[in-house]
């Protein structure tokens, strides 16, 4: 009969009693909700981040993330079950470490591994027997082994007996009021069966469903497939929007009709492009992995080209609409309404608003924006400040990119100013000055 190693027995005992100390590296849109979930479940939790301003703000109980209420954060801090620090070497004191750092794209549209490798190097340098080490950052297949398991083995630590390593991708959807850390199934793939078992034991108090995968690579690729599915289908409806525009057919009516099919169809919405930290980014991780194997992901390439050109196409349409009214885009005053990549969040990562700004400016328009969640916005090589949502008659046209719930749209539809509604948020007003995508 196989015996359980002492490090494993100690770790499992601490997980059962919720005495296991948890450290979260990276307190952004994925890491902070996970840190709060761990603390709320009773684990003594330490949040770590290298951004001193973010750390100071969190220590004051101020949440920069829409999915974490400031009062909930402040309560956990006051109870002492959650601490926030900037000294990453404190991972040495943890029983469980979760890496939740960003994995953005480089300018060549390849995976930027800098933050992940820096975090992994810190974890490896301070790893010790009896730790569970989890990677949650979105990553290419093979990353968990290459960046954690193999370096740990090179240090002489036996993975699966002394330390436990697994990949458990984050599935956070910022601003989603229905799905949270708790009720979103948690994928995890351990380097060994023991790694998977212990990772599942850790996550069980946090989530309603744990979904073990056969390996880290299965979990890594599953995350990429989820986002690539969205990426490709969004590119499809963006292309359909262009066809409908040329035909003079309402794309939203077409998609609503298609959505009545009760099987074999999943609705997606067109817009000014694709934004966020996952959907426009992770498909290129898949493409990069394919290239390393001598394969080409032609679907990803085609979808990427369509989505990347969508902001300019939106400005093309605005220019045509103005021309129909005897006006020119050059010299026009255009208000961009909403620059966050999705409603009711402050997240501007990969926002298509950047491309819209650049296209407008390149064609001679004067541009301003309003977004209650984003007071400052960088686009076209400069920083812009959100303007007041008043005196709409000053503008030649408005492009509605992101429909935040807190913005009052009645004055907009009654202003007479041309509005290009890229998200179909104003359809119920039936206003003659509002034109859908």
C-alpha cells in the first residue's frame, strides 16, 4: 500500500482545516476576485502586486475592479483574513500560491511571457516542500510544465510528492452579474494525479464545480479554445454586419431571427471590434503554438484581420452617413460615447475605441469622448480626458461604442445629432437620428 508523503499530508490537513495560507500574485481583474473568494472561504489570504498605487488603494479598501465591491474588500481587510502587500518574496510563507499576472501580446502579436516568467521565477526561488503552486494566467500549451514544473525539478523538488503544480485557468468575465468565481466551473490540470487531487481539494470550498482535466496541457488548450470560439464567431457577425450594411438590411433583425433556432446556433453580437484581455489576445497564443509545430491557424488569421479592421469600417460608415446629410467627416466634431471594452467596467484593454479614435483623427475629425468609468484614456499617442455628457448640439455626430447603464440616453436620442449606434443599445427609442451598425 502506497504511503502519503509528509509534505502532502501536512498540506492536505491545512486545506481541510482552512489553515492553509494562500498567496495571490497579481491583483487585477482576475487575481483580486480570486483573492476575495479565498479570504471569504476562510483561507488566510495574502494579495501581492508590484504596482504601489494599486497596493495602496487596495489597502485602503478601495476596489479598482467592478466585480469586487469596496465594502466587501474593506470588511475582509478589517477581519484580517486578507492582507495586501507588494513584497513578492512573501510567497515563501504560503502553502498555496496562485499566479494571476497578465499575459498580454507583444507588438508582433505573440505571447509576452515577461510577467509570467518573473512571477514564476519568484515562486521557484522560494518554493519549499508542502506547497501547492497554481498557474491561473492564460498561457500557451506546455507553459505550466516549462515555467513551473521543470524548474522546480531542476531545483531538486519532486513534483507530485514534495510540491504540487497545476494549471487552473481564470474564467473571469468582468462586469458579469450572473457568473462569478463561485458559480463558474473551475478547470484544473495537475502535472500528476496527486497534483490534480490536491488542487481540487483547495478549490472545492471556493467553487460549485471543479472539473479535473487529464493534464495541464488539456486545461491550457481548453482556455484558448473557449476564447478563440468567441473570437471567430464575433468576426463572423462583424462580417455579416458589413454585408447587411451593403444590402440595406438590419443586421440586428437578421441575428434576432437566427437566434430563434433552438439548436445548433449560439448568438453573437457585432460591434466596433473586439476588446478585453482574453478574446482578442488568446487566439494568438493558439496560433503561436501551432506555428511552433509547423501548422497554420488560418481561421484565427482571418478572424484577426476582420476584427482588426472593424474600427476603421465603423468610421467608414459614419463618413458615409454624414455625406448623405451633406456633411464631411473632416472638420466634424465627433463624440465617442464609451471607451471601455464592455459595459459597466473600467477596463480598456485592447479596446476598439483606440482604433476608432485613430481612424477619426486620420480623417480630420475633432474627437472627444465620454465614459463615466474611464476618466483618462490613451489613444493615438496621447492622453484624453473624459468630457461632460452635455451640450450634445455641439457635436456633428456621436458614435456609441459602449452602452454603460449609468449614462442617460434620452437626451442623446432627442438631440437631433446623428448617432451611430454600434451596439444596438438605442433600438427601443426608434429615434430618426439614430442609425444602427
